[in-house]
C-alpha cells in the first residue's frame, strides 16, 4: 500500500511558510485572492514560466492565498498549481471541446433552476467562485442570465411543488458557499419550508481553498436544519488537505453533516494510482468519503487536462486493486440528455 503520509512529509519541506491566513476571516481571504499572474509566479519563484502562460480575460486567474500556501515553491509541476495556471494551451481550439459540453442551457425551466435529474433540482446560488479551476465546465456558462433573483423564488417553489417527485435540492454555482451566511441561510430556508424536500446538498470547493468558510454561524445553522445536509467537497489531490483544512472539515463532521468528495480526473494532477490512493486515504482520514471520480467534461480550453478513456479505465482497475471498495469513488462521466451520471464502461474493448 502506498504510504501517502511519508510522501506528504517530504513535500512539506518545500512548502511555502504558512501565512497568517489562519487569523483572517473567510470574507477577507475571499476579497484578497491572487488575481495577478506575476504576483503568483513571484510568490512561487517560478517567473520563468511566464512565456508559456497568458492573461485570460473572461475567466481570469483567481486563487486564494491559503491554497497557494499548500503549493511547493519552485515546482512548476505542483498538482495544485497546475489546476489554476492559465496555460497558453487553453487558447488552442480542439475538436470536440465546446463551450457548453453538458448542454445545461436546455434544462433550465426557470432562471436559476436546473432540472435534469428526476428527484433532484439544482439551484444556481451564485456564479462566483473563490478559485478559478482551469478545467471547469462552467467557465463559459452564462451566469448573468441564469442567476435566480428574489422575484424568481415563488416560481421556483411553485415548480418544485408541482413536481412531487423532487425531494432533494442541490445548491450549486459557482460555489454556493461564496455568498454570505445571511444570503445562504435565506436560500436554505426557502427549501426547508417545502415539506417534500428531505435533503439539501451543497456542492462546494470553498472548504478546501478557504477552510475558514466553515464558520460557526454556518455550521450551527446546518446542524439544526430539519433536512438532511450533505456537503459534497471538491478536492482533487491529497496535498489540498493540510492540517488547517483538516481542522475545519472535522468541525463540519462534528456538526453532523454527511461529507462526500468528488474529484475530476486531470492529466498531470491526479492521473496516477499513487495520487488517487493518497487522495482517498487522506479524505477518509478526515472523515470524507470518496464519491465520484469524474472523467473531464470536454469543455473548450481544457483539452490539455484530458486523458483517453482507455487510460482512465486502466487507472481505475489499478485503483480497484489497491484500495478497499469504500475508498474507491465511482468513475463517471456526465453526458448531455442523460438523467444520471453515466458509469464509465470498465469492460469496453479499446
Ligand atoms: S465551479 Fe467548482 S470547479 Fe468550477 S471554478 Fe468554481 S470551484 Fe472550480
């Protein structure tokens, strides 16, 4: 079995010194993300990378300092850095990689509500994220015309009540935890008021990139909710969970929240059995169960992160051999017009 702890120990020597972000509120950290490429490269002592990068306009560089603190200084291949670095490769147009790979725009019966899966609806709380992940399928999504305004709330409630098969609301975005507690709690209350809703799910990367977001006000509210609260974290690499992150995740665990994780399979970031085993073990050690391993959505600008399906399947077989079943996330892909995540066929002959 691969020992991720010793691997982490070795990496820790090269990490940046931990800044005083532990003392800083999540709102301050959110307002103080690194948006300037030169600043990021200087902090990481990687200014020589500049010629292979560019300054994107529509989906600009954005990375919280707490996340940068988990990167290794001087390492151009750091798996966390690769997820946020705008490579010139993004500018190449690659056949098959498109702006809306999931055709989500057609499942929007009401502005801000996506009804694709039978018993669940997805609500776009905000278009904002604390971090801009370069592989994200939402990077070209038209949030401006898809955010629900307060005027839409009655229509959303009416839509859910007219579909008694809906019992779960997924708050998504962007990142739903990037809005204030006041706004988030208002949203939660709308759905808690509907008797048919038994579960509220929050899909978020914020506890990984700014752990302080799991603050007392939010956790106390979630603890007393009449609904089951499920938080699906988005963590792609074991190095994303340092001790500081572990502390805040443990607070969420103690608050009685069901914690799951979804990962995107990314070339150069986590496309090895050792990286996947380390991630699953680290997640489990902090009380989070691996849930999904997503094959990359074929979004324009992200082709350099993609693996062939054959490679993904080969890797997955190795993961099955290396870990107990409860540590192996489901290998899935999202397909337009399918009413569920599609399990990748492990027995296909290539
Ligand atoms: S929606 Fe998630 S994956 Fe996409 S940029 Fe935001 S945090 Fe990253």
